[in-house]
């Protein structure tokens, strides 16, 4: 039976110190978004750099408005109305039933308002992730339309299941599976959802011209500015400290002391991941690879997000090291074996790193039956979220083609869609370039 119910007990009120700390942490999250945008611009071609940065600004804007219109209502909040199925006498909440346009939200320093603020920034981070996979060939208009689908439906639906008192969070109370599905900083709700959407976009757009020879051999298309990419790693670090710290306070009912643990674990995970990626590329290629080390660092940040408030620092370092190895190999496997052209490594960093982080929480948090709850969440991402986001973007592509026209790519998206380049005083590509 489907009916409206009240979800879990709302979070307790925060002290004045906790409110101030939480607000400061939330204000750090946009730095992570800026870092992601710079990574995508730096790993793309120079003739599409301005397009990449403008695309980041626009998708964050669309994401915020879509979340304002309907995303918050459908995501809900523990203790607020939601729609639920009743099975064997137990309610299983599947979507929030709040009013649109943030109506009814007090807009004060209450946990619900702070959580809405954090989620609005979080959905912007999720919306940025597909841009990396679509670099150099994804049109601005369709990328904004795709973001509206992500921020208005896909993200709030899964986020309700995790953070809004939904059925994944209820696995503990209803079935005795640990504490239910846990995700302190958004490894699943933000990173994996964005990463799986990036995979859908890469499939639909196809590879860049000249990326693969007729026999399927991939060509190396290096990013145009490694300095931007590596600088952006530090911005991402600050953003993730805010994301994981605020999530630990607001989304799992942690304390101010939990924030310090989350910050330490976030840092150790990123550090171990970067070093692991450097070691892997040094052993395999004879020298460290800057772009893969940057991807490893960010993958470590992503992997830390789920378990940052639950595990010992030694476990966080191990989680990061594994993430660095997984990201380094995943980038190559997707590129060479599956012919998925992902210029920024978004799928490997955010989908693979996020899924590993979710499973790692179940392995190392020391909570009985927690691994099974985490596995159900991961299965939900792969079996429900991925087909859903692919289907939505496939339908969008039928009515609003997402890939730039064939003549636009060799000239660069800066000139083709914006009319001017990011570096107008420099020759940024050979004039005799022709797509294969």
C-alpha cells in the first residue's frame, strides 16, 4: 500500500557553536566545486577551456534552481512528510512529500535549513561531475537540460533514500542491517550518482574525434594545463573538508568532535590515494603521471566521504590507497578496453571511487551487518540509478541532441559556442587539425 507517512525523527537542535561551525564548513564546499571546474578545464583541450568553465557556472546555477523548485521537496528531511510503501506492516519511504519552492522552510539556523543549504551545494557538485566526461563535445544547452533532470529528480530521489529517512536508511530499523545505509559526506548520493550520470553522458556522446583509430587503439589527448589541474587539487581538498565535516554534523547526527575525525580521515585518504597513484604510474610508465596523480588525489577525497566519520585514521589511509590504485587502473580500462572517452576521469574518480568508499564503510566501521546494508545501496546505484539516468538522458538526446555538430569540435567549443577563446592572444591548436 502506498501512503503518506512521517519519516524518521528529525535531527536534534545544534548548539550555537555547532551552528557556526556547520555554516563555516558549508561555505567551504564551493571551493571544491571551483577545483572540479579547474580540473575539467585543465584536462580538456585549450580551445574549449572557457567553455568548460562557463559550463561549470551554468550547471551549478541550474542545479541550484532545480533543487529550489522541486528537489528539496522530493528529497525531504527526517521527520517530514513522505510517501511510503507498507510491506509486512513496515513503512518503506521512497520520496519526500514536501512543498515546492522551499515553502515551509524556516530559513534559520535549524538543522533542516542548514541541511537544505548543504544539499543545494551538494547537488551542484554532483551536477559538475558529468561535465568532465563530456569535455570538448557536450553542448551548453543540453548540459543544462541534463542538469535539470539530475538536480530535479535523480539526485533528490536517491538522496531521500539515504538522507531523507528513505528506505535505504530504514534498512537498519526494518531489517536489522546495521544502522541502515550510511553515507556521511555523499560518496553515494553526490559522487556515485554524478559519476554514473557521467558514464551515461560518455556513452551517449561517444568519443572525441581522433580519440580512437579504426582498430580501436586509443590516442593520447593530453590536457592543456597540468598546473591548473594540480592547483585545483588543493581547492578540492578544502571543499571536501567542508562537505564531509558538515555532512558528519547534519546528515548522520554527529557532534563537533566528529568533524575533527572527518577532517583527519579526509586528508589521510586523499594523501594515500595520491601517493598510491604516483607509485603505480611510476612503476608502470617509468615516471609519475600528473593527471593520474590528480585523479588519485580526488578519488581519495571521494572515497573518504562515506566513512570519514566512522573509521579509524589508519583505515581511512588504507581506503584512500586502494582508491588511488582503483582510479589509476580504471581510467586505463575505460579508455583502452571499453572505449569510454572520459577526458577528466570523472567516471573513475566519482563512480568507482564513490562505490569503493561506500563498501569500505561496511568493511571497516565495525558495525554488525553494515556491509550488507552498504552493498544493497551500491546495488541500487548500479541497478536503478544508472539505468534511470541513462534513460532520462537518452530521451533528452532524442529531442535535444547533446553533442556538438561535427564542424564544431575541430574549431573548439570556445569559438563554436561562445564566439571567442580562453586564450585569444596565443595559437592554441594547429590550423591544419582535421578529425579522423
